[in-house]
C-alpha cells in the first residue's frame, strides 16, 4: 500500500465565476475538462493535481447554509515558481497578501486568501528561483489575519 499524490481538493463556493477567475487569472491555473454534472462548477489543474470548484446546491451545508473558509482545513499549500513575479502580480492587482520565509528549509512563502476566504500558501524553493531574485523583502511582515 502507498499514497501517491493528492488528486484534487474541492472548494465550495457561492460564486463559481469569481472563484474561477481567482485561480486562473491570479494564480495561473488552467481549466480541465469536466464531465456533465447536475450542479455548477469547474475543474482547474496545476501539474498533476486539481482543484474542483463546487457551486449551487453542492456548496451548501446540509441545513442549507453556507460556511466560507477552510473550516477544519487550515490552508492549501501549493509548490510554485517565480516568487518575484507573483509579488509583482499581486501588487499590480492590489491584492492583500503576506510573505514569510523558512530559512532552515530554504523556502520563501506567499499567502493570499481566495474569494471564499480560504488561505492559499504558495511555497517557493529558494534554490530553484532565478538568479537575482529579490525574494522575501521583510517590508511586509508575516501577521496572521492581516489581509
């Protein structure tokens, strides 16, 4: 027995289009073919993993309410490349984000919330970033909840 990889993460939303725009236009994911289903949604891909966006009645709790955010899941962590380009992109789009670094692991991080208040953590292997990368500036402190 062995686990191989995460196939997908499902995100429930009341606004499928806004969620799609965040993951495609802001993070750079692309649409994957989705079979016909009886509720709105989309499949978005990155590498070998996907995010399934789930709308309509399937986005609701059993009592008919909607709970934004990650509930019991704290955040989604995604391996990424191009730290400086993401910083510039987020800044140009006037998005709220924060940065962090884990020097012992050689990781730079960017945190941003999606339209459903789910925390997305982008992890960058410092050794794989282009020569001359600015990296974590220290000008935008790592402060929980400051989005």
